[in-house]
C-alpha cells in the first residue's frame, strides 16, 4: 500500500491530507484529512531567546534637575544665626573652623583672615 501526503497552506490554516492507494483500484481511495490552525501572533510562532543583561548598559544616565546641596559650613552658620559680616568676629565659628578646616568646606578668605593653614592631602 502506498500513501501520498498533501500539505495545503491557506492564510492561517494548514490542511494535511493523506491519500492511501487502495489495493483494489476500483474502490475510491480512503482520505485522512487534518486541519491545523496557525496563530497569527508573531509571539506564538517565533521563539526568542531570553535577553540577558542590562539593556541600558553603556547609555548615559538621564540628567535630572540639579539639587542644591547645603555644605556643613552653611549649616553651622545657620545654626549659629550668623550673617556674613559676623563670620570673622564669631569665636564659635572660628573654633568650629579650627577643628574642621582639613575635612569640611570653609571659605578660603575666612581661613586666611583667621590665619589658619590648611593641610593638603593631594
């Protein structure tokens, strides 16, 4: 017995026919037919490997608004309630500056007015 296979594609349908040659040539050949629906979605028909890694690697960070930061000098001046013309005469600010001159920002003109030397770590 011999079999013939026929595949027919129509839009999103696949029709498969199997025709068997009968032993007796006078009988009509038996036909086995199967229709399979193929989904239109490309997601279902295409298998994609999972993407690995950060897709934004190498792209620059988005530039957001610049947020002003308050220095420790500005915080202490506000805490002591000093105006700029009172900086040089303030003994509390001078003592704070003496302790923190090598680790905190203190305006250079103020350090010079008080006669402080800065230890450079560069």
